[in-house]
């Protein structure tokens, strides 16, 4: 277990909800005031859900008060459970959030939750879990009676909602004991096992894919002269000579992985051009754009020599060997970005029209994820991708 229950519960009890958070939560859940779940307003349970995970986010970052970033994390987590499928298959052994393509509209899904009837077995298990938690908090003298009761009731709402989400998500309208088992296990995974980066990656991938600058970046083109210089560069040469090391990762993202260096330089060049108000990058811009791209990589923790030294590039390519399950998760992540791009643009042809955009984003993600690993010789893991997403989000948001 990554975190001790006594530490987590104590942190949740003593973490305060900021005034800003309260007002924002009301604006999010207010639309569900007319809906009911288990004898109470659905908005009541949603408020508790968001408050609970908002506090948890602050606790994971060693703060005793929440801020708007924590609120964003909590709302993105709610969106994850209401917009994606198969989240209930998460296990303690593989505790990361799988960044799947959204399969439904979260607001419409939440509005369907009042159709779920809580079965007697579900309610009985929730009552038993509430009593056990109360005894645990009392035995360890965590907080006072009021704060213990508040924490317990917040968790009851979290359990209820996840039971309902699990039930409805699997096409049923009456919850079962299995729904409680899913809800209970998922909450324990989130509380005690899941890393902070898993939560932050949910926000990062959404913000990257819906960034208002992406349409401006996508339309920036490269002149044939610039492309010729890039194709004859050291980076392109190293991709051709040592491409065999990229074969495995390329099975899931061929357009991104086979030209990981040059694709990364292209998207970084487009980012610079967007900031300068350019719509086309010419041959004479080559040197300044490449120098600027290397500088941007340096701000993300990728040293310049990594793209200029053959032995370092070989090490980088070798570090892109995917660990177990990473190829599938990378493929799902790519589809999630594409789906969010389509939703953001309001145009299903957008991804086809700018087909190079997503592969370039993924190439840069892989480059940053591999280059910033603590153990370069270890296979690429899901946590590396999520760390890369967080770093990329920082780049796009600056």
C-alpha cells in the first residue's frame, strides 16, 4: 500500500475547502438540483464527491487548503467516471487511470443516474462500510465527532455515485453487491495506491487537446526548403540509421514514433511560429527555429546534447522500448486526444484535415517521456507517459 489509511484520513479531515472552490462547485452541480439519488438530491452527492477528491488532491501535494487546481482535478476525475467505459476493471496491481477515448457525454450520463435504483444488498454493504470507517476514525482519534461524521458521509456519497456509475455504465438500472465491491475497491485504489501524476494527467491530456492555440498551430506550414534542410539534418539521419530501436513502439503509433526527433522539432517549430504570428516557416528560418526548439526541450528537462550526440540518441531510442501494456495504453491515449480534439473543434473532419498534428504531439510526448525517465535503461512505462503529458501541458499553457 503506497499510503497509510490513517495518514490519508487525517489529511482529508484537516484539509480545508477554499471559498473559491465552494462557489465553483455550486456552479458545476446546480444543473442537477432537480434529480434525485437514493432519497437525496443528486447535486448533494455530486458536491460531496467533488469536495472529497478536491481535498485529496490538496493532501497529495502536502497542502492544508484546496485551490482551483485541486478543483479542476476533482472535476476531471468525475468526468472520467462518467464519460469513459471499463474503468471498473482497475486493479491494485495496475492502479493507473487508463486514458481512454470518451464514450458518452458526461452530463447526459449523470442525468440518467436517477434511473438507477439502489439494491438492498448495495445499501447494506454501504451501511456496513460506513460503520467500519466510523469505528476506525474513533479508535485512532482522528478529528472530532463533527469532522469524522463529515468525512464518513462524504465517502458514503462517493460510494453511492460510483455504484450508480458502475451499474448504469454496464447497462443496468438496479445496483448489485458487485457494484459496491467495484466502488469500494476503486475508492481504496484512488486513496491509497494511485500516484499524484495519475490524477494530474487527466487534466493535462484534456487541456492539451482542447488548447485554444492548437488550431493556430495546426495551420502553420513548412516550406519545401525547410523540409529539405530538416530531412538532411543529423536528427533525420539518426532516425534512419537507428530506426530499428523504434520498431516495437512504432507498432502502436507508426506516424509518430518512426520520426520521433524530426516530428518533435516540427511541432516545437509550429509552437514558436504561432507565438510569433507566422503562418509559414521558411528555409531561412531553419536555424532560429531549430535553436528555439532545442531551447524549449531544455525547459522540459531534455538536454540539448540528447539530439546532437549519436550515442545519446541511441540510448534514447533504446529507452523507448515499451513495458507491458504500454503499447495499448499509448494507442488509447492517442485516440483520446483525437476525440477531445474533435469535440473541441466541433468538426469531425478536423483531425483528418490536420492529420499530422496528433502524431507530432505524440512524438514530442514520447521524446519527453523517455528523456526524463529516472531510470533510462528501464522499459517505458505508463507513468512515464503521464509525466510527459504533465510536462507537455506546461509547455502548451505557457
